[in-house]
C-alpha cells in the first residue's frame, strides 16, 4: 500500500493532480486510515497510470471516465465504443491542427507585410490590419 506522496512519486502525478482526479471520480484510494490518510494498492496504481496515459494523449476527463467504465467491465462493451471515443478525440485534434495552421498562415502574412524597422508604429501594417479587423479569422475567433 502506498500513501498519496508515494503514488505521486511512482506515477509522476502530483498529489494535487491525484486529488483532482479523485474529486472527478477517476481515481480512488482503496483504503483510508483513521487519520484520513489515503492508501493505494496495485490496482489503484495501474488505474492512476491509465488515467495519466489517457490524459497525456489528450482524452478529456469525460472520455477517461467512459474508458475506465469500459476497462472495468470489458465484456459488456465493444471495441467499437473505444474506437468511437478515440475517433472523436482524433477529429478534435485534427480540427485544432487545421486551426493552428490557419493561424500560422495568417501570422506569416502579417509578418511579411511589415518592415519591422525602427520607425514609429503609427503606420505599422500589422497594427493597421488588427485595428481594421482585416485579418483572416481563425475558426475559434469566428
């Protein structure tokens, strides 16, 4: 059995993050001492590592909750359910990449339009474009 500080050291999660995941029902301590100390067993450690891995690749807390439900009762769920959750996350990532590429393109155009010299910014083409709203909008700003 590990205390929260030991679980944190073993998983690389902070104690604060472990408590946050507990608050959201993703991780729980197997036992608590009379003094209120949390104690984690091997299954708890594997669950914490699962949550950390899923979070690191971008799954939301809700996604992780669904994946944990499937993990606990694999015989009642299909691979299609896991695939659907994963596909949805990939679609979100691809949309974000497209948005970032659009932003990158717009920023490049703005930089190319400005001389970047030491003169005063009273006629700076970047400032003028921003003030006029004459900048290609990214999807999130629309």
